[in-house]
């Protein structure tokens, strides 16, 4: 029999983080998985870090030349051998029970095509700068259909469903929708989640099982305006493509909410690039979820 789940990591120039990412996968309580790393022709030694691991579940593949990010994401999933897939960014982390919790949902309900969870946002040193992001409303928790997901995304104005590392999806459904859509890369996570609801249900787990890194100097932190514009444009496109399920109040609420979405995004991004700044302290006040200090280290490095 084959493995139950494939964790796919598209890797490019993450020598400082890839070890921690791999360690978080190897620490899973569910051990029946493969870990596929697709090195997008990195030149910083990232591939060598992966090659040093001896765990037989790890498979390292290397592109001969660097390809665009979305293409590399799709190529990474294409290497998966399991029916369930998690695509994990090369600097993100998952909690030890992430696979166990998410695989259990998928195996219990064949009608679910994608399951997501909440995530903490962490900086280069694994300090939390924003806590328990995504799935923050009841209409994304539990089993939800396409209408519920589309309505929430439009009302939110950004990405309320989670980043790639939050999600586990069925390979068959991924192939049926054509994989991650080409175009603006900063919206491909929420775009894929919506596409997958054309094939089945969405299921939201209201616990934090992943950690999304905003590294200083990364493409994520250097392209704040582009990221927000991509999300806004994606939401506008949803209004046209899913007019059959949207209500006028969904659109109005999304337009009214957009300044708050922009502010929250700006605060998180700024805090991640300068943990000692006043903005970081402000983020601890605005985004505190449980009372723990926002700058407390939460995971040791490899």
C-alpha cells in the first residue's frame, strides 16, 4: 500500500529555514507520509541542507532551471504519490498533530476536498507576531459548501481561509481544477481553496496547526501593496464568477471592511520585519489572541 499523505515543499533560496520546516514535518504524530522537496535550482545551499537528511520518507528533486513560483508549486504537487496532499512553504511550520488531525477529517468524510486550520504568523526567529489567523468566523468552521466559502471571502476582502500550509487537499480534486491557478501568485492560496469547493466541501478546523513565516526581506514582506491589490482583484473576480451565490449585502460588507483588512495586513507585515519596533508592540495589542507575549519564542530551530 502507498502512503496516506504527501507533504510537498517547493524550495527556493531558504537555507536558513528549510531545516526547521523539515523538522516540523518529521515530528508529526502521523508517520505514514512522504516528504517531497522540489528544489527550484537554489544557489544558496538549500538543497544541500535537504540532502543531508537520511530519513527514507524524504525525496529531493531538483529543477534544472528556476521556474516561476506557481509553476513550481504545481510541479511539486505533481510529484506526490499519495491521495492527500499538503503543500508547505519552505520556511513555514506545522504543529506535531497537524497531519493526524487533518487526515482524520478527510478519511471520515469523502465529500470533503479541502480541510484548513488556523495559523500563527512568526518572524525569522519563530516569534509570534500575530496569533490564530484564518477561520475566525463560525461560517468557515466545520463542513461548508461553496456558497459559504465564497460569501465569506467576499465579505472579508482578503484571505480568511488560510495559507497553503494550513490546507490539506485531495490530489484528485486538485488535478480536476487544474491545480494552482496561473496569474498573481499572492492570491493562489485562497484561489485554490475556492476552486476546490467546486469538487466538494470545505472543512475548517478551529485550532491552530500551522505557522506562517513572514521573514524580513522576503518577497512576502517586500510586496505589501502588491499582495493587497492581488487579493482585492481576486475578490472582484469572485463577484462575477459566483454571482449565483452572492448576496448584495456580501459585496457591501466587503467594501466597507477593506480598510480594516488593509490596516491589519500592514500591522502584521511591519511587525514581522522589525520585532523591536513600536509597530510590533502595537501588533501585540491589536492582534493578541490568548494573552501570551507576541515576542515569546515558540519553536526551537533545527
